[in-house]
C-alpha cells in the first residue's frame, strides 16, 4: 500500500496563507507529498518566478525553505526562509549579524515574506547569490553559537517556600 499521496488540506492552507505568491508571481505548485506513515509529514514545492519554496510540515511544525531555480527536492540551494530573509535584509556596514527571522506559523512566515519578496528575488539572483550565501552562512553560524552558549547556561529554577 502506497503511503504517499497529496495533502489537499495542507495545500489549501498553503494557497491561502501564501496567496500573494499565486496572485503576484503566478506561482504554481509543482509537488505535493503527504506521508501518513511518517508522522503525517507533508511538503509542498512551489515555483514562483525564479524562486522555489518548499513548505514542510514536520510533526505539526511548519518550516519554509527557499532556493533559486532550477532545483530538485534533494538538489538545490535550499535555505530556511528566516535565515534567507535576514541575509537579504542584512546591512554589512553595521558589522552586526542579525538573528534569523522567526515564525511559528505559515501565516506569520507569509507576513515576513510578503514585504521582502523583491529583496529575496534580488538577493537570490545569480548576480547576488554569492553575497547572500556568505551572509546566510554567517547568520546560521552566529545563531548556532548563541544556541550552544544558551544551552551551557545553568537553568533557572523557581523555589517555592
């Protein structure tokens, strides 16, 4: 028995929350996979102009990845959207490395993506990709370092009398 099939409910959510991609960029869904044997995980790949978006639901959490085309599911220059957005909006002159943009839902990811879409298209273009890629590596490394430092801190416990 085949465990993979399209997830039409998740697709409807993606079309609703990322509707601006379909309206403004003539986006098309190029794959929709749902696997009920693996925690009900699903992923939908969207082509919007020169960009590809992979919307992944993993154990109920939603993540969005972006890559300049052409891509395959496995091969491509996929980047988590929070890191990609921070990279294309990063000001190199300040010397500060920003934290990745964070989102807890697909609608929140859309709120971050919509006003920065033109910057993302430009930052992931062939002429700008190397600069953006370097920034994404810096942001990822900086964020990982902060998480590691935080995990070494002693937990704060509340004491009740």
